[in-house]
């Protein structure tokens, strides 16, 4: 399978998580904070809730087998999320942490990532933090997963 196929399956798995919001299969950017936040709103709808996730490849390592017939490519994908605004009265921290656990659960037993790769590591929750963006505080997280693709030389 290709990197694009694996990425599409990661998006599909993420999209199936209850409460996930909008999922983009590439890193979204904008010079305008307001435009960026609109991209991260579920369904692109106006309102206050931001719940957006992006997927991007960070690196790919390739290794030949001893017979030079097989190549294993290990793709490292990064998944970034923004959620909020932070609402202490509504315990938004708990909601966000529960969402991260739901993402982990969606990937924990699917070691072939929907049959798109030979093997994968467990999804890692690399960083959970807050980010002040456009004068508002949001929950943010960075996750990663390594997926091994098998290719012929």
C-alpha cells in the first residue's frame, strides 16, 4: 500500500471516533486566525466550538531486506488536534482527555490500520497542552503513529 492509502485509513479511523469533530488529511494553515479556526470547526459551521484534527507525515524510513527484493517503509504520521475554547466550568479538560482516550482505543487493536500496512505501533499521545490562539485558550494535542508499509524493490 502507499503512504496516501495509509493516511486515508488513519483519517477514516479518526472520523469514526465519537465526538471527533472535523478531520483533515493534511496540515491546514492560514495567515488569518479567524480563517484557521473556521477550518477547525466541525462541518465548517460557524459557532464557538473548535474541534479539528489534522494528519501529516513527519518522516519515512526505508530499509531493504537482506535479499534486496523487499523494502519496508516506516511512515511516522503526526496527528494534531485543537479543541475548545477551554471552559473550566464545563470541565472541558475532562472532555478533551476522554476524546484522546477514545482515539487511542480506536487504534489499539488495529495493528494493520485497516489492512493498509503490514504492521503499526501503538498510537502515542505525545503532548497535551493549552494554546492561546486569537486571544482565546484552547486544548491542543499532538499524537503519532508509525506504520510499516511493505513494498517490492
